[in-house]
């Protein structure tokens, strides 16, 4: 059963953005999308070729998420092509089911159009509607000022820092932890 009804938004460019829940049928397109974004910035937890899961595993993962009440994977499409995604993974036990962490990305060719903001607003609206999710967390590189600006704009607060959270090309990189409470 779908947890999230599709939403269409007109971007400032005039393009119509569709945000909907990902299904197992998106597995192939999503793997291509993930491979594309992996080489476009050093702001993600994986680089080119490192997201090595099979089509079948990806399809199972997406289908499985659709059955979970406190996790969701949304995709943003322009003219039927995936240009952005956001995934939120809620805790699997009673003591952690109210909280989870998300990751968001947009294809570089479409940065600055409002797609990242639209994805996060859609996620937060969905989280508020679940009734169970009371805290949304994220990790971001302290130098990812564009992303941090969006998170602050949406009401996320900085909560701390994890040192050596990433190791990229021989360099340790910290993460800033940000959070959003839902009451
Ligand atoms: C972070 C990311 C998801 C933002 O997506 P986006 O669609 O470009 O974001 P938006 O267009 O909604 O918002 C851009 C905001 O950040 C700023 N910004 C950052 N980079 C920008 C750019 N290249 N062009 C224009 N604005 C940019 C703008 O000021 C804008 O703020 P505003 O809404 O007050 O005008 C996207 O840049 C991305 O995928 N980056 C690589 C992966 C990543 O960093 N993910 C987050 C990891 S924690």
C-alpha cells in the first residue's frame, strides 16, 4: 500500500517536478541515478563504483521499504527521469521507531532549482503525518554550506559533531549532526 501520494510542484524554472514513493520497478533507474551522483560531489557516503548492490537486491530493498511504516524512499522526476531522491530510515525497534536519519541528493545539472528543498519538505510532511516519527536526524559535511543552509531554513538545528566520520582520498572528514523535532 502506498504511504505517500504523488505530489506535483512547479519549479521556479517552470518545469513540473513529480515527487513520489519509489517502488521495486525503479530499481534499475535508481542504480543508474546513484552511480551518476556518486561522481558529482564528495558529500555522500559512497564514491563511484562503491554502491555495489545488484538490481535484484535494490528491487527487494525498495519493495521492503514500502512495507515499513516509519521508513520511506522518495524520488523526484522531471519528464519521467529521476533527478533527485531522499530516503529516511526509521529505527526497527520500539525504542528507536520514533527516530531516523535521511540522505538527500539531486543531480548536479539540476542543483539550485528548488528540488532538494521540495524533497525535504515532502519528507518532513510525511514524517509529521505518520504520528510515530518524532525526530529526524541527518549528518552533513561541515563544509557543505549549501546543504546546511537548506537544513537551517527548514528548521533543523545543529546538535554536534562526529569526528573522522568519513575517510575520503586519505583525509578524515567530520560530520555535523543536525536534528528536527516533531511535536
Ligand atoms: C544538497 C543538495 C541536495 C541541494 O539540492 P538543490 O536542489 O540544489 O537545493 P535547492 O535548490 O532546493 O536549494 C538550494 C539552496 O542552497 C543554496 N545553493 C547551494 N548550492 C547552490 C547552487 N549550486 N545553485 C543555487 N543555489 C545553491 C541556495 O542558496 C538555495 O537556498 P534558497 O532556497 O534560500 O535560495 C544538492 O546540492 C546535492 O545533491 N548535493 C550533493 C549531495 C549532498 O550534498 N547531499 C546532502 C548530503 S548531507
